C-alpha cells in the first residue's frame, strides 16, 4: 500500500483558502519532524503525507490515489 501525499494546491482544490493550506502544510511538516522524519525540515519541500494533514484536522480527507487521477 502506498502512502498518499498532498500539496498546498491539492488543499486549495479541496476548498481550503491559500493561507490555510500553507499553514496546514507547515504544521504537517513540523509534525513529521517531531515524529523523527528530518527529511521534512527542507524548506523547499511542499508535499506531506495525507495522514499528517488528517491528524491535524481530525477528519479524513477524500483524496484520490494517484492511479485514479486523470
């Protein structure tokens, strides 16, 4: 099973505002660093696991796996 990821642009498409989407990505990166994934300390990285965003929001996101995207 793959670990789907999400970007700021994906969050905007889901209906979140620009600043909210940026803040969620920033918080998800901090969460991943806190969990021991130093890879997410990279300032240029803008893609995080969907599970990290879901953990922050406390809801499950309806995100299509890459295989289903046209």
